[in-house]
C-alpha cells in the first residue's frame, strides 16, 4: 500500500521530531516499502524511496545532534569541575590564612593578658570555648580500655575466626553481625572524654577549656 509522504529537509525533520518519532516513522515507511515491493515486482515508488532516504538522513542528523549535546554537557561538567577545584583551593587558602592569623592573635593576647583589643570600628576579643577540648598528647600511653581495635580481614578469615568462639558467647554474637567487621586501632574518644569528665586521671590525655578569637 503506497504511503503519501511530504518530503522535507533532513535538518528540519531532525529539529521537529524526536528520536522515537523518527524511528517510528522509519518503521512505517519500511513496512510500506516492503508492501510496495511485493506488489510491484520489487519496484518501490520514487516518492516513497525519497521519503526513506530523507528520514534516514534525518535520523542520522538527530543522532549527531544528541551526541553533540551530550559532548557539550560533558564539556560543561569538566569546566565546572575545574572551577570547583579552583574555588575549593581558594577557600582552603583563605581558611588557612584566617587560622594562622587568629592563632597569632590568640598567642599575642594570651601572652600579654589581653581579653580584647579595640579599634575604631571593630573589637577583637578572646572568648572561652563552650566546652572542654579533648587533648591527647601521648596516644601510645592511653590504656587499652579506651581504645578500639580493628583489623581488616577477608570474609572467609573473619568467619573462621568467629567459628572458634562458643555458640553462646556474647562476643561471638556481636562479632558475627555483618556490620561489626573490624577495621583499625583508634582511640575511643567518647569513652575517654567520659572517663576524664568523671575525674579519672588518664596519662597522656586531659580535658582543657581553650579560647578562641571573636570579632565584633
């Protein structure tokens, strides 16, 4: 059965129709061409032949347009990443300068017993922190009860290790849980802080109420 198709420039078709619409139209044209060829001893009307060519070109143009759009967006992503990295570096540099200057101001004021310095428009003050800071000067001296030990093992090794514990052992129940696989040794800061707050003396660690610089 012949299909009357108004032929348009491939660029116009690619602009006006989606990839799915072009694909669907091409499928219909191919079906029509097959029917015409069967009815006409292999001959396809020139109008239908031309329409097939135009829509094939339009489909290719649409693919190129989509590919070019994707490439342009990938370029935008690359440029944005470069800009983000530049801004992050700029932010880090500014934060580092602020930290160094505040450290110098803090040292200057503490050594001279100053609580504030006034200018014509601004005041620089030393304020006590809202809570004590945990200071660990000798990590190796901290007792084992205030440390967490983690070891990275393969799953078969971990399961073999757990299998040696008695079935009713509390530690076996805990270690057998999927989320309890260990990692590396580190200080248990919450337990260490709680012990120091209770008045316990722990060599190598202390709670200290520090000060910070404030601008007003």
